[in-house]
């Protein structure tokens, strides 16, 4: 019996593949697809980290060391240029590609071209529905008495919203990395059949529990990692921490840069002696190995990579139900509803007072981290592709 032909993927990403944040997520996806045996043709704005030799790489906004200046041209214009270039190639690929994977704000023309030649498409959703995300961040800022800086990725942008909502409609399937993301699209009226669940992962070579040195006699150590902005709920974490008994002899470390105006609002809480603001850090795996728990009380997310990375390092998760974390409440983590400071306070107290509970959750979490690596994420993504291809037939 002949062996099954590898899935042929055109993967389109308009930014600097392999840079930080979602650029890193996309790079890891391409790596995991190549490792899973897929036939990947990549169109990226530029490539910042090497990829396996079996990935066919074509850059749209760079040549050699030359790069189109995103800031000078504007991100919207550069993404539109990338989209146009890829769409021209798509029209020549009928019969040569099984599926096209695109990312937001750089997909509209590519999706139209794919529909013309009959190639199924999936659109990555690294965050909640854009309208939902804009709305809840704006409401949270109003409650805090601040505004997001102009141009910030989570400041309300009507043109971006209009563009992305057109992409949502044109894509055959939307890839949702968490149940929370999926729910925001269901609430917006999208049919369940259009939404495909996949997942993100973590690099088990960097984020490992090896070398952890637990000290049950010291106070509880809680860690936050990420951009410090209202959507991440740092204010909820601080309120819960300072209401808990853990703040008397424990420590709350905050590793990340604060968005303009946010730290000033939280000034009194940040000045508590148990709270240590570290700024942006490069030694995040080590910070995780030195901490008991990772807190992430987000009001909206896609699926925060930091939660899986923390699990790999042996941290117990204290997360909101909007963090998109791959975990189960009271099995390997403690999960609270968005904005529920009382529940988060209770969870901090539980782990502070009952170290056997902390150990049980940690052991359960570490026992299943193989299921949340990037390799596992690649397998799940390939399954989503295959389902989409079969359904399109």
C-alpha cells in the first residue's frame, strides 16, 4: 500500500518570522509542521531565525540583509503589500498546494485568490475576536481611569477591525488556540463548524523543571511574566496578593514593562515591600524555576505561551478563564473567573497555607507537559488541516 502523501501547505506570515511574541509563535508553528513531515512553503515578510532545510522559504519584504522599514511605511501598508505578493503567487498554485494558512491583517487578497482557485484556507486567531478584544480592553481602561497609548496594538482601530472582520468571513476555517477564543467567535454568531481548535506549545529544552530548588520553609513566591497592561489583569493580581496572607512573608515578582500610565495608577500597590518590579527580563526560565506559581488574570487572551512555559518549569498556574491556558482547574492549576479578585485571593491563600496542595498540582502538571510541547501542537495543527481539507471536498 503506498505511503500517505505529506500535506502541502502554503504558510503566509507578513511580519518578521522568528522575532518576539506572535512572530515567535508563527516560527514555532512552521518548525513543528516541518518536524511532523509536512511539505511547507513559507512566505514571510522576513526571516529572523533559521528553519529546517525542508521548508521552502520565500521572503516578501526583505532580500538578504535589506528590510522594508515597517515603521516608516506603517504596519498596515507593509502587511497589505505582503498579502498582495502572496495572492499573486496563489493563483499559480492550483493542484500544487492542499491548504493555505494565513495570519490576521495580511490575508484578505490571499483568501480571495485561494477561493478563486479552490484551495481551502485557515486563518490563525492568536487572540479573541478583534471586536470583543477592543471592547473589553477599552472598558477596563475606563474603569481604571486611563487610556491606551495611541497606536498600541490593543487601542481601538476601526480600520483594522473592519479589515479583519472581512478576513473572518472569507476564511474557510478560523484556527482557535483556546476554548476562550472559540467562545468569543461563537458569541459573535459564527457557526461552530467554521471554528477549528488547535493549540500552541512550549520549548521543553529551555523551559524545564530540572534544577528547581524548592524551599517549603520560605513564603509563597508568585510570578507574573508579560507586558504589563490592563488586558493582562496585573491590577487584579496585585489586589488579590495584597488581600492574601501570602504578602506578609512571600514575594510577588513582576517581570515585564508597564504600558504608559498603568504603573502610576497602581503605584501604591506596587510599592508594597513584598512586590518586586523587575522590568523586562531575559532569564524568564530561571525566574520560573525559582517561583511556586505563575499568575495570569487576563481579561482576554488568545492562549498565552507563558502559561505552558511556566508549567514546563514546574510553576502551578493561577489563571483566569480568559487566559487560554491549557490546564484543568483543581487538577493541575487553579482557575478563576475574569475579575474575580476574591476567588484569586482564596487560591493564593490555599497554596500558601497548604503546601501539599501545591505539590499535588505541580506533580500533576509536570506529568502531562509532553502534551503541550510545540511538537504536540504541530500534530494537532496538522489534524486541523486534514479535517479542513476533507471537509472542503
